[in-house]
C-alpha cells in the first residue's frame, strides 16, 4: 500500500471524492483497520463467545454483561461492526491494488532502456572501463553474458557525437517477481477478508434483514418451530451445531445468535450408530469418534462414515466436524435419604436434562414444592489423591473408638473436604450424578454425588456429597463414612437416632454401664447426664448457635461454644477432650443399637470401627450445614451418549485457501527476491568501446555490493566507482 498522491486523471473528480478515495486507499487507513481487527480478535479469543446471558452476568456483573451484549462482544466475529470493518478493509486494499497494480505490471514489462547517460552517474553502484570491439559487438557480447546468468536483456542503438547509431544502451533486469509479490500479498488480504465475509453471518443476516427471518427465543420441539425461524437447505453458507443421541438421527442444525437461535435445515439427516471416547490416565479425553450414517432426503441413499476430531466427513458440500460430546438422555435411578430428620426415604427415576417435582413437608408442617433437575451423569471421574493430609483420623492410635483429639477435630476438621498436594495419585473414583434442587422461588443449588465410596487415604472409605451455590464456585464436599456393608445406612440411622430421646438415653446408659467402675455406682447418674448433655449439644437441641434460617446448629462447634461459656480457660482443653470422648462412646453405643435393629452384625472394637466412628463424628458435625433436606444417591443408571457435530457449508474456505497461497507467495517474493536492473552505455573510443555501467536494486544490502563488484569485474573488467553519497533509483 502507498501514500502516493492520486494521479492526474483523478483531478476531474470533486475535492471531496478525491479526499475520500485518498483516505480509503491510504496505508494509514488500512493499518488502522487491521489494528481494530486484531483487538477484536483478541477480545473474541479471551471472552467466551455465544454464552448464555446468565453466564456473563455471573462472571462480570449485570452492568458489564449488558455492555458486552450491546457492543456484540459476545459474538465478535458476527457483529455488524466487525463485518463492516472487514468490508472497508476489502475496499481499501482493493483501491490500493487497482491504483498501483497497472504501474507495477508496466514496470515489470519495461526495461527502462531510455535512461539518460547523465542519470547513470548518479547511481550508487557505478563502474567505467574500456572494452574491446565496436559498440555493437560489445553490446551483443555483454548481453549474451548477462542472459546466460539469468538476466533478461534488451539492446538499444542511439546516436552519439561520433555519428548516428554509434552508441548502444544495454538494459537488463532480474527479480521482477518482487513487484508481483506486492500485488499477491495485497490480493491475499482481499481474498481472505472476502472468504471471511462469505463464511460469516453476512448472508444469514441478509436473510434476516431482507427475507423476514427472525431468531427463535422460545422452547419446545424442533418440529413445532415456525418457518420464519428456519433457513432453507439451499442456504449458501452457514455454520451450526447438530446434536445426535445414539440410536437417533437429526437433520436440523442450530445457529446460535446473540438474541436467540435459527434452525438450519440440512439436505440430509445424520444417524449416530455409536459414539466412541477414549481417556488418558488423567481422565482427559484423548479420542472422540462417531460412527454415523448419512441419510439423503432426496434419494434415500445411506452412507456410513466415521467422524473424528480433525477428520471431518463431507457430503454435498457440507462438512461434518466432531465438536464434542454430551449426554444423550441417560436414565438414572436415585434414592433419597433424609438429612433433616423429618423427610422420609423415597426412590425417583429420571432422564438427564429433564426434571421431577415433588412436595416436601417442612418441620413446621407446611409443604414446599421442590423441583429436582437432572443435570449430568459422569461415568468416569479421575481425581488426584496424592499427598493428602490424614489429620487425626488416621493417627488416633489403639482401638478405642472414643479417643478423639478435640483441637484437631475443631481446628483442622470442621467442614473439611479432601485436600491434595502437588504429589499425584490419579484414580478413577467411579460414576457420579449431578442435579439441582430448585425451590418455589426459583433459587437453586447444584449438587454432585458419587455413587461409590471412595478411599481418600485416611483409612475409611467415604461417600463424597458435593454442593455449590452457583457455577462460579467450586464444589464443597461432605464426606459420609461407608459402613462395613458399603452403604450410608448406618450413618443415616445414627443421624436420625440422635434426635430420639429414648434411644439417646438408652445409648447413654449403655455407655455408662461399661465406663463406670462397679465399685463407684454413685458416678453413674452424673456421667449419664453428662453423656446426654454432650449428645444434645451435638444434635443441636441445646445449642446457642443458630444458622441463617434461624434453626439451632449442633456439631463440634456447639461443644466448643459450650466449653468457652462454662469452663475456665485453663481447663477447657482437658474438659473438651473428656466431653468429646464421652460423646464418641455414646454414638458408638447408639450405632450398635441401630445395627441391631436393622439385623446387621455389630461393630467390632478394631481399627476399622475406630476409623468409621471418628469419621462419623466429623461428618455428623459437618452435616449440620448441609443445605438440603435430602441427599439423592444414584443406585443405577443407563448411559446414552450423544455427539455434538459442527456442520458447515463454507464456500469461502477455498477463497481463503487461495488467499493464503497468495500471501505465502507474496511474502516470499518480497523478502527473498531482489528487483535488480543493470544499464551499460557503450560509446566508441579509439577503435574500442567505453562502457559506463550502473546497477539499481530495491534493497541496499552487502550481497548487492558484492554482486555488483563481481559483475563489473566480469563484464567490463572494472572496479566500482566509490561515491560518498549513494543515490539513484529510477
């Protein structure tokens, strides 16, 4: 591109037109456009495109989210201003090529043999010498030498003071492709931008503007969407997503727009026979592949193909890319376990992506409508369990199930989830189910529960129950210990039994009977009351700590608060350990009662029982803060996979490929091809010829200096004339 003034033929135009053309064809204008395009591309890379509005609100807040949507920053590459900039860049570069290409092409064809003798003396590369033979003989001899070296040569006979036709001008040129490089590079920009415009949303937006097409913002079945939201199968260019579940087929792609979606009808339908996914040891997918059958709607032809990442299938000018995978409607069976002591267990079955409504009776007798939304099924979950801090749970020592370190229990373990260090221990911990519980006001929490107990390295397998308030947060996990039968039943029975006064008193007396020396029966009743007091505090019946909803909270925090209020500071640690030891003993007896009622084998006083009871104390304490009345555990599932394809008809792709080829040719031509010209003016002198030689090149380099020195010595046997002020280009 160049800032050369407009040619004389533009002088007939008005000053405003000339100024506009000068601006559009200027290098400054083109560079400004390229700068804006680069900035927009960075924004489009950093900011996730075509996300739901709620995601932008959660991440940036309502003000910035609305600003992004107003500027179309959520869909940069299809924004009107981005397409307009591309169009202006095409116009600017096109004007530049149109203005200068004829001059460059003419310059390639001409040898500039009419240059004057005086002009040769102004060149930086110049040499003079006498050569044998007449001027005609010398001109032809030198021309043959240059031609054998790859130069193109033209001879011109001129008049001199010695007589008519006695002077000869030899003009030679090499590297004319350098100027073709400028034309190719600028043309490449035009082709690439045109390809981007053709493959972008320009034609789709034209149909929306001129053809009455509007985005669809509702819900329901695809077959029920009105025609004004559908694009014809003959649409020349589009790029959309197609989701197909195993065993089903679909022929309607979805084109995401900033204010809804458009449906693109395909001339065929895609049936997914099988989806294949392979994983690395880290749990990351390493292979996506889909075995599909393409059904032609016109001919009924069936064509089997495999689609892999970077290996698309093509049919009727439409490329089918493997984009990702999703759940295709897996069925899950869940068992609801009470966490509030009021709800009753029940079973429910649903499909991922659907929801179920049920009524929950609250503690005050009122009923609350809750919606259970099935959000995700993951059959493989690889987690890092390396370098975990076992804390007190794995180091209590002995087999006494009542031995608990109060400081570790409260300071290190309250609300604990498993922690990892940089050491890696990758393990697949089995399937998990994700769901949301949405109340009548529309507020929802997200949950993720693992189907199987997990050994976190602390000696006691636990069920991981994850919860978070919104997608921006990380999952927080409640760890529920698995009993010897590999279930949560003992823990849940123990949690409900704590609220039963009769069972609690029976467990307390059973503990006291084993703990009190028979020679000191007077200690039995005070110890029984202490045991009941500890259990009441732990169960939240006599606690001063209240949660956000106003209900009393128990757990180890309640015991710690009781110690701070009623025991002198010097005796708190010892008294707290005694109280928690008593609590652990009562809970152990209570668990034995629950297992006996359920017809299960009683606990043995070994290390496994100690680990279970220790983890139960921590989990019962943490469960006070679990924000749901029930926890849904997956008992069975039937997985159905789905492939997400990107289908695209991109006629501009070949244009872009051609533009890339031109760009490569242009860059190499401009960087590695030097445009060089040689003139040798021959005049008769004393029966011989005097040669005045000059060289012009588009770039002054050391290679050019060495080349001229070599040519001057080879052709006329002279050394270059040194000039203090190099000049000279034609």
